[in-house]
C-alpha cells in the first residue's frame, strides 16, 4: 500500500510508505547506524555497542572513522582497567562496531541515529539521502538538541518513522534520553525508540517537538547568564563554577559544562532557541559568539573558558 502525502512540507509529492505492521517491534532492531563521529556520535556508538547492538558508524572520512574506533577501544580499555568490564566484554563490544565513510553501508540497519553538525540544511539533505538508502522499515532518528524534528521527517517518505532520540554528553554516562515526538510520528515508532533507549540502560522521557525540548530549554538560559555574569566582571570563572557546584550541588560549574558541550554547539543551541521563542534569555551573550569565531570551542579545541592543552 502506498499513500500519498498531500500539502505538508516541501516534499508533499513524496510517496509515503505504509506504516509497518503492528507486529513489527523493536525486538527486530539489531543493527544501528550512527551518522557523525563527533563527541555525541562516538558516545552513542559506545553506548549502543556495549548494550549489544551491531553498530555501523559513518564518518565523513575513513581516517576519522578509524580514529573514532581507536578512541572507542581506548575508552573500553579504561573501563577494563577500572574493573567495570571484562576483556571479553570489551572485545565483543568492539567486534560489534564497523567504521565507514560510505553512507550506503547503512542499508540493512533497523535504526539510524543522526548526530552531525547542528545545521538544519545539512541535516535535511542527510535525511533525504537516508530515506533513499535505508530499508523501508528503518526508523530514522536525530540526536538534535534543538532543531525541529518535523523538518527532517518531511524530507522523507516515512514521516511516521522519524523521531528524536536525544542523548546527553557524555552519552555513555548520562542516564537521560529525550524522545522527541514530531507531529507525524507513530506510537509504534516512539515505543520502539523507548525500547532502544531502555536497552541502552537509559531512562527516557517523552517531549514535544519544540526547540530545546526539556533540558536545553532550561539549561541554556542558565549557561548564557553565567557568561553574562562573567562578562560583567561580577566574579571569576573559577568562582562562578565553584559557587554553582558548592551552592547548588551541580556536578560541574557552568563554564566547565560549556567547555564539555562545546561552545560552537552551545551557540547553535542558543541561536535555535532564540529563533523559535525570541526570548532575550536565549540571546547569546556577545563573548560566547566571539569565542566561537576565535575557535575557542572548549575541550575539543584545547581552549575554551579553560585551557586544556596541559591536560591532554
Ligand atoms: N565516556 C565514558 N565514560 C566517561 C566519560 C566519557 N566521555 N566521562 C566520564 N566518564 C566516566 C568515568 O570513567 C567515571 O566512571 P567510574 O566512576 O565508573 O570510574 C565516571 O564517568 C565519572 O567520571 P570522572 O570520575 O572522571 O569525573 P566526574 O565524577 O567529574 O564525572 C561527569 C564526570 C560524568 C561528566 C560529571 O561531571 C557530570 O555528570 N557532569 C555534568 C554533565 C552534564 O550536565 N551533561 C549534560 C550536558 S547538556 C547536553 O548534553 C545536552 C546537549 O544537547 C548539549
């Protein structure tokens, strides 16, 4: 059966594939494709592989894919050293992950999690391609933290099988996953995404497709205001971080957290929140924008609010 989607989104001429039979369930999800091997993509790959899923990790180049696999091995080695995993568990997890630069290698996966740069045009093009490459039954999910999931769903002929599965940084450690429900998604898809997250050992929450979802809508005004406080000379970086850890029990202060998330990602999140709500709390503080231009992106570039060169 092929239905035709009329009058919704730019690709309203697309043939919408019929929803898969109700009997289909996540129990049939065995292979997961991850697109993007940045902090989040590699963390999600580690999470899924250690939970028992076969993982195809697609990077833009084979060199990056190889480097990501090497970093994954190091991370698992550390867990063996700490006695958190046996050497056999490490080897099994590593054996489940393939690194590739070929998007075509995602044919045959049951679930794709897109985790590329927070740029709507890039993601739309990718969903378009993923829709062509992957099997009809596959769920296409995005790890976006702020962009409209519906825009990605409408790039495909399967908007009922597109949702958000949003992990937190560092993905192997943080227990939360936000399941994002665009207007078009089916209950079966959301249930399958929930099963996947739970099998990964996470505690999922469900949220409407609205910029920032739950966590970032609340977290980023706080982070932005911390930069404002520092810019105004109210206190030093160290003292603001110490205050929020000691005074509120947060595991990291706002500047250590901004450096962990990445200043470029943080700016993209604030810009997307501001674009949707026009709330001044979401208007990025000038210093943050200037630091991104200066390529002071946090841990990933070695310099952010703090200097990481000596710690590498
Ligand atoms: N990968 C795998 N494991 C990691 C890790 C990583 N990247 N980073 C830390 N860990 C593990 C460590 O191995 C350690 O495990 P054990 O205790 O079993 O040995 C554990 O996490 C704790 O790590 P550390 O002892 O080194 O350091 P810590 O106690 O300071 O914890 C932290 C580090 C887990 C990052 C903690 O500081 C924390 O929870 N910070 C807050 C992080 C946060 O708020 N994240 C959300 C960001 S917002 C976001 O992600 C949304 C978005 O869209 C941008």
